[in-house]
C-alpha cells in the first residue's frame, strides 16, 4: 500500500513514503515524523541567530523549523524529488542539491539528523562537518539507538536503508574520534507515549486484542501523537530511542 502526503499547498508535489525518510502529512507515519520533529524543535532555540546548514534535509520540515529561529538556514538534499518538494513548500529556506560527503560551506552550526546510519564512510562525513564550522561552531548529529531499534537479541534492525546502526558506546566513540567536545543525549517517550509504555507493561497489548479495539484505538492514538510526546534529555542512553550528539 502506498502512503502519499495529504493536503499539500497548491503547486507542491506530494511525496510518497518510501522508508528512507519520514514525512509530515501522512497520518500512518505520524509517530516517526513527530519523533524526528521533536529533535529539530529542541535544536531550534540553540541555533537562534546563527547561520545553519541542515544536511540531508529531506522533505524540508526540519529546516523550516530551524529557520524560525536561525539567522539563515541552507538545506542540503541530494534527492531531486525531495529537493523540488522542499524548495516549493518552504520558501523561507534556501535548498541546494548536494551530498553530505562533499558539501562544504562555512557556517555556525550543522544539523545532521537520522542520516549518519545511511552513509558508507561516517568518519569522512564527520570530518567534512567539522571543516565547515566556524570557530566556536556546533554540530548536532542524531542516529537511532540500535539497542532499542533492533529486535531483542538482534545485531541490527531490518531497515534496508541503514548501512550501520550504533549503540550509545559506538556512537560516542565515533564522535570523539573527530570532535574535542562531545555530549550525547537521548530521545525518550514523554507524556502520552510514556503513559502508553506504562499501559503496555500492565498488559494493554493483551487487552486491546481481546477487546478487538486494536485498529480503531491505534488509528486515533497514532494520529494524536505530538512532538511534545518525546523529550531530549540526559538519561540512561541504553534505553533511549535515538542518540543526539552535540559536537564542538
């Protein structure tokens, strides 16, 4: 079944969900979209007044969030369809077709979210990012935590787009090989999602199946998730959903 963005502005071609990037305006994808959006919203006040490069900017929603606080945002996206969509939908952001491995332009901050697991040479990309930063600059890099993404006991998830998935220790070591100052935080469930986790621990999975309300409940529940149902914080990283590195 194909999932395509709904209700796009006039003249903006909708994107189809393909598993490589998350999208807004696809109700079935709302959990993953909000999970990614929460990190952009966490970063936005931290780059207020700065010139920012959003590498692998995808659909463009994250670059748009950053542009509300940053002095300028340049979104870098290699996919021609995503680039065309973003350029039309988010006029407050400048987008350019290029790849993270070769793009260089001086800036105050680089944002590179949920993409390093897709690249063949992460060391080269982190070196490239470091070379872009002006003195005192900062990079924000995120990736899924393989310890919670993969099934219990599995070495990795079944996502075909991921070339490498990282545990907290592996991600920390990778970042420390390229940056002098490294801080890694985690993305965790909050609010409604934290309550849902508690319900699952009490047997909600069995209950909704027995009551035959699984589909109507989750159709409504997933659509109601907001970015506030996730939190970026310093906690036990092994239990985090995603890892967010702040690099200087």
